[in-house]
């Protein structure tokens, strides 16, 4: 009976990790030397908004090293920075333009073995014709108030009908 409970738990963990929206790792710098295991570092990742063509974001975040980091059981800090830019003609879907999709998740990555993630969500400011990307960290019970935003002023946008 215990084997089946553990098997179910492992399946849930694997499914959760597989469903994450991940970015491309661009590079990293070491911030602390660890004699055993990987060094602590800052990682730079890039991702494109999955719903809005013409917007790309770069996210930098802390990644814990040491033995725990090497084996994937460390919990990374909630420190992160984000920069998003218009990289092409922006095609704004109707559900984004109408603000029905405010707060939609565009990036998510696990920052601990279980239940902690760094996320990026998108908002649209129609008055200023600007997309706002907010990055923050959350846990199952409570998250972190640390956050960062990046705005993309939309020029020569195409509004889908």
C-alpha cells in the first residue's frame, strides 16, 4: 500500500515539473564558490510571450548550488529581475486587448523540489497601450513580496478581430 502512495506522489511531482513553461538559458555567473557541488550563481533566461508575438523577456534569478543544488533539492531565493522588449510587430489578441487575460501566466519555473515557483504574469494597460510583465515567487502556503516589473510600450501593433 505504501508503494502505491509513493508512486502517486512521484507521478504528481513529475507531472508538475513537465507542465512548467520554461525559458532558454542564455548564460550564468558564479556568485559563491562551493567546494562540493555546483557554485551558487545568477542565471539569465529568455522566453517569448506565448500568446503575443513580438515580445521577448529576459529574466535573471538566483540559483542555489552546493550539494542540495546539485541534486535539485535546494530552495532558490526569490530574487529576480526582468526586462521585456518589443522584438517585432505585436499582434494583440482580442482577449488581451479587452483585459480578460490580465494576470495570465507567461512563464513558470520551479525554484525548489516542491511547491515554490518563480512566475511571470502579463497585464495590459489600454490607456497607455502598454504591456506590463510582473515577476514574483510563490509557495504553496505563502509567497514572497519581492517582485519586479517590465513594461513594453506597444508601437505599430496589430489588433486581431
